[in-house]
C-alpha cells in the first residue's frame, strides 16, 4: 500500500520536473517582440520563409512566427486580428481585404508562374498548348473518361487561380466539380500533387512546390504547360490595419515588409532554391516594377495584380508612401 | 552536448512531452477529485452524469480545436488573453480534451472498489476525506491507467495543437503537427523520424503502465 503511493508520488514529481525543464526551453530568451505572419503554404513549404526568418532575426530583435495556411485562412486570421501581417497570392481577395478595412500597405514582393502538370503519357495532349486550350482538352478527355483533374478545393490562392482559369477557358467550375473526372483533394499543394500523381491526373500547381516534389522523386508528374499570362502568380505582403485591432504589431509588420523589399530580402528570394533545383522558385518583383525592366512582364503583373493602376491605392498606404517610391 | 540540445528534433520532442504532460497534470487537478466524488456518491442523475462524460470521450479534436480557436482568437470571448497562437493554448485545449477520459476511467476504478471499504473506514472513525483517500488507494491501478491513457491521447492528438498552436517553428511545433507539416512539405524521411519518436513515447509509457499496474496489484 505504502509502496504504491511512493511510486505515484515519484511519477508525479517526474512529470512536474519534465514540465518545468521544458518551460525553461521554450520561454527561452524572454519577452522579445513578436510578429505573427499568416502565410500561403507555397512560400512556407518550400522553406523560403525559414531562410528569410533566419536572416531577419539575425538583424532585428523581433521573433517572427509563421503560421502556414492557405490564402483564404490567412486572410481570415488577419480579419480576426490573429495575425499582424499576411503573405498571400490572390489579388482579387486582397483588394476586398483592403476595401473592407482589414489591411493596409500592400506590397508586391515576388512572382512566378503556375504550371499545369500531368502524367508523362499526357492523354489529353496538352503539352505546350496555351493554358485555356489545355484546359479545354482536359475537359473533353475527362468526359470521355480518358483523363482526371485534381483540384485543391480549399479556397487557397492556387484554387482561386484554378477557378479563374476555368472561367477564362469558358467553363463553369461549379458544374465541373460534379463530374466524375474532377476530383477535389481539399488539401495543401503537396498532398494534392501526391493525389494527382497516384491517380495519373492533371492538376494546377505553383512551380516551387512542384519542383521540390519532382526533384525529390516523390512525384513523377511532368510540367506540361508553364507559359502564358494566365499562369502568372503574384505574391504580396499586407499589414493588418491597426485601427481595426488595437493589439496588432503594426510597426513590426512594416519593419518586416521593408526587409522583404530591401536589396537583401529580394536577393534571398531571387537565389532561393537555385543550388538545389537549378532554377529559382520565385522571382523578385520590386526592382522589376520600379525600373520597368521587362515591359511585357510588368504589363502582365499590372493587368493581374494592380488595383486601379496602383500596387496599393493611396488611401490604403496608411502614411507609408516610402514603401512605394 | 549543446548542439544536441539545440537539435530541432530534440526540442520538438521535449516541447511535446512538456505540453501534453502539463495538460494531463492540469486536467488531473479537477478531473481526479470529480471522478472520485461521482464514483463514491450516489445521487439522482448520476447515470446521466456518467453518460455525458462517456459521450465526451469521443469528442473529435478538430471540433474542439475549432471551438477553442474561436474562443482564443483576438476577436473571440477570451481574446484578451492573447493565447492564440501559443503553447499555453494547446495545454488548455489538451487538458479539456482528456478531462472526460480521466473522469470516466476514475469513476469505473472507484466503483469497482468494494463499497464495504468506505463503510469500514467510516466505522473506524474516518472523515469523508479520509474515506476518499482509502478508496483512492484501493483504486490506484485504475487511476494510474486513467492518467496514462490521457497523456497518450494528448500527445497523439493533432487537431487542437494545429488549430490553437499554428505549428510555429521553435514555438508551438509539437511532434504531431511537425509530422503533418513535414509530410506535406515532401520531407517524408524527417516525418518518419519524428513518427518513430512519437510511437516510442506512446509504447514505452503503455508498457510502463502495465508494469506499474502489476506492481500495484
């Protein structure tokens, strides 16, 4: 009887010690300034943000906390005041986010291109077609049960892009989703690629996640359509609006945003992944837009991701015009 | 040695043990007395109370995670605490998650004790609390099992940790959330390493429990 109580007490003490020792671990440095950033999965899953975080935290005494979610949830976090800043890639949603008064100081930080990937056999014959033409072929082959399409189905930036591509190709996405060849994964990019690979299906993907999975031998899908204005993918940073939520670390968000658009930040974006994949996963956008280096590309970005001719309309610049000069 | 302590796998493991251990301890503070009380007393509605806790045993972690996120979110009812995202939020969530487990298993353990022990203790002049302690001693095996089962449930759950912790590197990453993230990132090998650690923890604790129970009996 005594023995059992002693064992019990020892067990309790052990758990308590582990708890206390553990606390010392993660409380660690004490109350450093915190910056919560909700981000689209593609920037995080490629580990680009890990690299940026390390460089940023070495220079500033701000702890950056990334929460990796889809663009939809990232915006929801900021609207509820749970994130100080968001990194997203869905211009149409970004505009309503600004208009609803939840975000300010939007800044385009990077771009790349989406790709339509599919099985090597390419049953719908889409290789090197224009994106809309390729989608039309996939629908036709799909209806004849010769091909499948896997959709993210999670309201992420990539999913929003997919829906707009279907519209551009003359299809109604809400009707397509009821058809047997159209599969909704309801998952992040990585999982969706794996599902598509297992089903020998086509899917829309951001280049970063695709290259990582392809080079690691996790999937064997080929990038079949990689060019065209419709496939442009633009990443932006937006700070939460402090007039909406008093607890927001607005100054931290601006500091981080300035780092992202600095020479150093843009260089990290430009070189990230080159050593491993032989090509950049993301391209820096700041100098391109500032100096108008490639007029066609700049025009594409303006068509797709500018609001009334502005990267961020003046009424949403919140007294930070220096971000836009 | 220092390098080992800085190793992310080690830190994530310690954080997992810490968060789930603290959650289990915290939950025991209210669940054990409640379980013993319900087990020992007979009162109207006792079966109903037991039914509720049994039903709550199977609460889906995604549901609990979402409810807690809405509470802890800065615009939520408990937003002023600034608990989202934080390890504390996970601790509270897991403590709530395991509460019905500890209570239900404790009730069963206490009820399996011969009621004569309480009577005997009382006739020997024991107070209510002393009688409870006597019953607790008799049902020790079941109570230990309740606590261990709770810890295993807490350390193995994903929904709450992801919803209110956000899987933030160096802050709220625990074993389950890191496994989910790394597999999504295509780092399957790293995910497997963490999975082995998680399984090792859960199995070791289960084996230890069996051993302890035999000793106690």
